[in-house]
């Protein structure tokens, strides 16, 4: 199913033994635009900690009750490698989390999630790779940078010859946990709602420092698409257009 990332950030996260917190942010990689981690707001029971959970740990995304169910209990999460709220999520941090939980290394292999196209269940921690393999993994890992969904909202979106608008939301699918679409607020209609939707495959480049996203095509071409006066019909329209 397709969901807005903004909607997911209203969901509670349910551990095996109770509510753990809320989805605070989503980290995606800027190579394949897949959601790699949900950031959990755990201030009530783990103050000062930044808790990251991979989609590999998700059991159910419950649209009716607005919660995301994970397979761990709170003690498992409490004993995970500690990351302060101020710390960056470095490659070493990712490795420590993957080693603790047994998640697969998404940057190895040619598929969206490494050796699989979906974020499958955990595996026993693998043996240390041989030096040559380890070097190859480091090189592959360096190609991926984690980006905050929260910070990407309101990025300016440009065509080849001018500004289209700003990122208002993103759409992901709950099977592959990949960001499929950008929802862009038209720059000419800030006084009223009007949105364009672009597939992430249409992104030509991103200037993360200047907060600019560039879409393939001219303004005339990129605006010659369905216009939505509210976000309410976007998911239904996209889902119907993708049916075989």
C-alpha cells in the first residue's frame, strides 16, 4: 500500500510489550531513496537516546489504529547500542546497530535491500568478512548517505528552466519501504492548495546543501501533469494508475 510519510509520523510504535513511542522522523538513503530507519521518539522512557529501527523489524503497519508494530520488546531496544540525540548516524553507528539486531546490510548486493528487494526478517550476525570483501563493502557503503525526511520537506523543486514548487510530502510503499513519489506544492498558488506528483525516478539531481531538487524536463513539461487541489485524492489516484 501507499502512504504519505507525513501520516506515518503520526503513528505510535508498538513493541511486543507495549507502546514504545511515536515515529519522529524517517531516514532514507540518497542513492535508492529507500527508507532505511524510522526514528522513534522515546523521551518518556529513554530520554536523550536516538532509537533507530529498520523496516526489517516491522511486522504490521496498521492503518486503522495508526500504529507500527515491531517484533522487539522494550528491553531489546533499551539494550541496543546507545546513540545520543546529538550524534550523527555514522557508518560505524549503522554497523553497530546491524551487528546487534542482525539486520542485513542494505548496501551490499544489487537489490534494494542488498541481497533482497524487500526488507526481510533478521538473520544471525554474520562472520567477519575477509579483508578483500570487507573493503568492497566499505566502498559500497560509502555511496549511501542517510537523509532526513523531515529536513527534506520544503526543499525547492526545479525544472530545467525554473522553479516548480516545494516538497510538501512524500509517498512510500509499505512492501518495499521505498520513497516512490514527491508531492510538490505549486509555487504559483501558495494562497491555495495545488499539488503536482513526481516519481522519484524523475529526479535528476539534488543539492542537499542548498536544499534544491531538480526534475527532468522543462516547466511546461513538468506542469503538464495531473493537478490536485488537495492531498486527499493523491494516493487513490496513484494506486489506480499503477494497476495492471
